[in-house]
C-alpha cells in the first residue's frame, strides 16, 4: 500500500513531518494516519523512517553473518548490541512521528493559552 | 550539601561560576545567596549556594524518552523537552526544575569503535567514567558543562551541548551506579529491573513491526547482550535505594504476553530522607486482595503484598502488586490504603496516573510505583531545600 491522496488533494503535497515509506511487504505493520490537507485528505503510512528501517534490517543481517563464524566472540555481541541500539532508535522515531502527526497538538503544546487550545478540567 | 565557611578576615566568596550569568538572564534555575557582613573585628562570610540534587536511574530501555522520566518530570511540574535550538538528536530533556541527561553521551567509543574492538555499549570499556564523574560533580557544584552528545541514529559522537546546572539533575542510562565516585554524588538512585520473560515480551511488541526482525533475531539479540548485562549492569541493583522489579504475573498461568505484570517496589531501609511506603502496619507482613465486597474487580484481579526482606544483604521493605487496574475507583481504593506516599493531597497518585493514562504501564504496578517513586523524590528534594534554608538561617544568626 503506497501513500495515496484522495481526489481533490493537491498533487505533490508532502508534509515535512510525514515520511513516505516504500511499499510495505506483508508482515510489517504500520500506522495509517489521516491527514487534513488543503483540497482533501491524504492517507499517509506512519512507519519507521526509511533510512532507520533499512539500517535495522542491515544490522540484523550483519549480526547473523558475524555470529555464524563465532557465536561467543565480542564481535558477535557487539553486532547484536548494534541491532538493539538501532531497534530502540527506530522505536523512538516511530513514537516521535506518531506524536508529531497532529498539527493542532503541536501548536497547542507550544501555545496552550490560545483559544483553540484551552482545556477546562471540571 | 551546603558548604558554609567562616573566615575571620573580610573575604569575598569566590567560586568560578559561569552559571551565575544564567541568573541574570532570568533563568531561575539557580539561587545564589551571598551574605557578606562585617561587625566589629569579626567578619563572617556565608556562602550558601544551592547544590543541584542528583538522581540516578539505571535502565536498559534507552534514554530520556522513557515513561519513567516523563512521569518523574510530570510530578515536578512542566513537560520535559529536548533543548530548543540545539542538536535535534540530543538525548537531553529539560523542564523548569529538572534536567535529564543520558549517560550514553559518555560513550568513549562510538558505534564503529565498538565494532572494531568487539565490545558492547554495556561494557565499561566503552564509557568514559572519568568524564562522567567530572561533569556530574561540576553540575552538582553549580558549574555549567559542555557535555558530549552520542547520536543514537548515526552512532557517532556529536559536538557537545551546554548543560546549565538545574535544581534537579537526573542521570539516566546503563551505568549510573557503576563508578563508585559517581555513586557517591547521587542523592537517590533507582534501578529498573525487568525480568527476562517480560523483556522478551516487550521487545517482541516493539520490534515485530520492524522489517527484518523475526522472533529469532529478537531472541538472539537479547541472548548476545546477556553476558555483558549480567556482568556489568545487573550488579548495580545492590546499590540502588529503590528497585522496581517487573516480573510475569502469577495470577494467570502461562501468561506470555506481558500484559498483566507483577511489580515489586523494593525500598532500602535507613536511606536518608526516604521513608518507604507501607501497607497497613509498618514492618509487618501483609497479603492483601482489595477485590471483594467493597470493590469489584475484573479478571484477573489485583493482589498486594507488603513485608520486610533482605536484598543483597540490605534490609529492605517490599510492596508488590500483581494484576491490573481497570477502573478509577480501584486505583483510588488502593491509594487510600497505602501509607507514607508523600502526596500533598488525597488522591494525588491517582491524579498523576490519570494524567498520563496513555503512557504504558498506567494500568499496573509499573505506572503506580514509578509515580510513587516520583513523589518520594519530590519529597526528598523538598527536605533538602528545607534543610538548606534552615542551615543558612542559622548561620546568618551568627
């Protein structure tokens, strides 16, 4: 499922915050976010940013190769440690994307006193 | 600790304090009192500068963005955010009162360096403890530092960022209590101990969406890091003032989803300014199931335990919760039966939990105990402030 925009949306409109990932293969899940955009709605897949995702996949392959040689070596541990570090970074990036996806939320975080953002706790 | 020195000659208290400039910029992060008076032949100079309170948090889950940190900074008020205008990949979080720094910034080897040497990030050889000690000490003494940044995305060490001494400094990472000098600087320390089964379940949830990962790769990653983890990270828990241990539930046989958890809050006895929480009767052993006639709970219910224990040859008190909260009234019911919570008003724990009901762990012991530890740290901080005020008032009378 590639990123699509509904008829009426201005073609080529890409938000700086939305990351368009390549067609997702079966088995990987991602969050679909509906974006209000001038002229219509855009459906964007909010998955891990592409470069990070690739880095994770690469590091896993690398770790498997390194450990095929000597599973108890320091190099093997370091390789899997790198996988862990990148997976954690990918997870944080996903959370960040999710957190940044609503423009109103972002505006209100910075300007909580404006009329649109006031909350009333009774 | 406030340091007061009395000299017999008129003497101006000179401390090299770049942070003093921050005071004039309007950041009320530091207070600096300089009382200089001379009466007759005896001159007394009192310097009561507020030293930063330092909290250490040992956790394996990456830095700064963790749920624990967000709950902690929320208890103190204000949201913690990355420093504005700086490196976007900075790991530091700053709020009005608190600064959270990530100890990964003290890596001496970047990702390439570690690969070459064949060491993991858990290995002390990959970390510069001298620099960590120097800088934490400097911040504690009120001196701003240029702290390196470790970029988790690129795996490189980026140019340093300026850290101004805050009221409360939290150092979070893999080795806050590893080096004894750093350990001595900590006013309070916490260790987050996730058991292997729960770690596995959580990592599956985190990584299965990731292309390239499989059950085997996740398992292999945990296994490969285990030797270094057990050798260098795990032993730190004996030094912690509070340990939050997360285990699989005992209420559901063969549960492997990690959704219902058994969480133990292990509190060291005899720690200065820290009074462990207790259930009903301090020092006794209590087993408590709140669900019954007054409170209806859904499956699998909630079970509490409280009692004194020994942990690595330390006297500790343990409060344990197994199960999960489904409703607001379960939470407030439990809160009303716990003692020594250091809340400022009835229901504060529940309110904090509700405020962050979207955070992971908000319906079980992890959220509950993290919130309670946050309140205990707030109490500790306020005690320190009160002690300093009393000390400088007493000294000023001299």
